[in-house]
C-alpha cells in the first residue's frame, strides 16, 4: 500500500501542502489503508478529510457496480466504514 503521512513535519517535506492534499483526494486508497486513517491524518483540514472520504466513497460505488455486474476483482468495497468515518467527521464539525 502507499505511504501514510500522519504528522505535519512529514507533510512539510513534500513540495507543498496543496500537493499533499491533492494526491490524497485524487487517489485516496493509494495513501490510506482504511477510512479511519483519513480521520487520523493531522495534516488534512476537516473539509479536505471530507473530500478524501467522498472520493473513497465514489471509488467504492464504482467497485460495487462492477461487483454486481460480475466484473469484480481486487479489494472489497468498504462503504459502511466510509459512512461511519463521514459520520464521525460530522460530529467533529458540530
């Protein structure tokens, strides 16, 4: 799996914080092993955590469609875990 950056000092070693965030929004599963890891990322602001989780959800929606059409392969969808993480994020925003 991809590398996971969990603290600010590691994130600053990348070219820019924007690049750090963009990579995670574009390819969330390459950077996080599970949805809960997104919540633990100390670098991402809450709004970007939501973007990453929503990107995970979109990818898994496509994966579910492929599974129902017998075109599955690779990992299993984790939609329930993503929904739980989104709910937890919502409570942090309140």
